[in-house]
């Protein structure tokens, strides 16, 4: 497909369109109005953790620019906005007072009202990686209590916003938190526990399982986690590489799909780990959700290795790459294949899918006075949308598509240089300049709604 021409409007017409951001990545204002500290505050304040030394401030400063951001969303014509709520704006000090910070809640309250006034459905995520430091101090997601604290927090937020918010995401990308945050130490909290990190998977899924019914009690029509998946490709067809790919597929994908969709974990004996589940946990985790939040960026190619881990990730041969280089290959066909496989593997257990994130970073200037012509991003998004349509044509029920991201934002350990936005942001002044991809997405949504 030609990346610059819109898709056939009729093929797109069943999809709801959205754009996403996350609190720590766009809000800035880390000490405003009583916000408490998170593991990401500790991470960015420790020299050497973030490639460019940036600290998520001032950045897009969305905390102070709600009207501007919502005008951008209105201009796009999206049905929904996926943003996230900062736990420590709501409950700044989990350990001591536990008291609720009404000023922090006011910010989200107003955001919701402005969205609704613009006819955009708010779709908040309750946890996008910004765990309160007080919880990390007692083990973070290794500690089962964190799941209960999360449910309490969910209940507080739903108590305030549940009269207007009906569509929620609970936990974002538990695989990233467990694998990059606790197993490898690349993301906050920066722990390198390897397979000993696996209990963090169970506690995050349990957090979802405990929170979702509370959200529904407050009128939620959707209360689902968002899962990041990658198709795992063996580097060669040798038995050892195939086995390595099977192991990584179990850790990255089936460790999440199996418990959520069939109520059991895959066989983890190869890792020497037992999941710390108690009676009733699996029923909570596998309780049906209205949708399946699906984040997809790239496949991972893997070969067997003899190091601390029995596999090693390698570049995907022949694939173009994003601004992250060889480890972020562009292979939209793998998104289609993954979706079809998910549908075939889980059948009726799989609820309708919402693509809750998809997007790419490419090198772009820090400042601009003119529209950036980000043809590579348009091609990336266009080809992945085609993959979504192919999966739909093959029988996979997909109801929504979400671009990551509305804005250039703080790309975690990579800092500012990796820009994912439809809108360019000058990280010193906060100035927003829509890119060509913004116009492209706007025209595509208009064609879908025509
Ligand atoms: C995360 C986002 C992140 C994006 C690009 C997803 O894994 O949910 O927060 O910015 O990928 O890395």
C-alpha cells in the first residue's frame, strides 16, 4: 500500500480510532500539587540511567496544557483518548498517610470533562509503569500486597471518575515491567533478577483481576489490561534455535495470554520457578474481559545461547528498522500473523481486540518551525493498519486501533531522542507542531467515518 494514500474507508469503518500517551511520559510537573514519588522519579534522578540524561521535565508538560492537547485530539477526529493516571498524584504517600490528594484527582476530573465536551471518550489506564516508591521499598511487584494496593487505588479513582468514565485499562504491558524492569534492569525499578522476577507477572495480573470488578461496580463497560506482544522468530530452523524461540514465546506471550484467557500458566519448570498463586487467584485473573488490549511494535528474532539466559536476541534479517536500530525491525506481517494465531489458539475465550498501541520512532529534529514530513512513520502506521485489516479479513475480531503516540514524549530509558508522536514537541518550550502523520491519520479517520 502507498503510505501516503488513505485506506479504503469502507474497510476501516468498523474500527474506533484512538491515540495514546502515558502520565509519566507527557505530564512533566513531577512535584506539582502534592504528587508523590514513583520508581520512575528515582530512575531518572539516578545519573546514567537515561541515555540523554533527561528527567521527563519540562517535556510536553501536559499537566499544564490540557486544552491544547484536547484541541489536537479533536482536530484528529479520534473517538477515544488513551491516557494514563498517575497513582502518586492520587495517593502521594502509600506507606504513611494513604490519604487521597483531591488536587491530583482534580486534574484528571477536568481532563475527563474537557474530553467529553469535545465528544471524545476518555479511556484511562490506571497503571502505566509509575509505581509508588513506597511500594517498591517493600518489594514492588514482587510483593503480593501491591496487587491489593492497586485495587484500592482503582476504587478511589473510579469513585471520583466512574460517573463519566466507562472505558478503563488496568495494567499496561506487564511483560515490560517484569522482563525489562525486574528481570533485566533496563527500565525502572532497574532490578536484574532474571527468572526470579517471574512472580511480578502473577502480582500484576492479580492486580488487574482484583481491580476490574471494582471498576465494573462503578459502571465500567470495559476494564482490561493492555498486553504487549511480539511474534518470536527463530534465527535458524535448528532444533536449539527453535527451542530458544519457544522459551521466549512462553515468557513474552503465553505467560500472559494463557492465564488471562484460559486461567493457567504455561509450564515454567524449565525456569525453575513456581508462580506464587493462592486459591481463587486464577479465577480472578481469567474472569472474562470485554476487550483484549493488544500493543504491538515489532517481532523478535532469537537464537540459543549459553549465557545467563538460554537465548539471545539478534537482528531480524532483511527487515527495515526504526530509530531504535536493528532490534526494532519493521515487519507488519508478523503483527497480522500474531493476531491470527491468537484468534486460532484461544477461539471464543478471546474477546474483541483493541489495538491499544502501535507506532514507531524515527530520528527527528529537537526543534522545528515547520511541519515535519515523517513519511517513514506514515508508512509504518499504514502498513500495520493493513496488517490489522488482513487479520480482520481472516476472521479476527478487532474493534479499535490506537496510535502510540499523540505527542513526542519521554521515551523511558531512551529519554527525548526517540520521538513517536503524530505531533512534534519541543521539549524545552512544550511547543506542539503537528507532523505530516497527524494529517494522514486525520484524513484516514475522516475516510473511515464518511
Ligand atoms: C509502552 C510505551 C512506550 C512505547 C514505545 C510501549 O511499550 O507502553 O510507554 O513509549 O512502547 O517504546
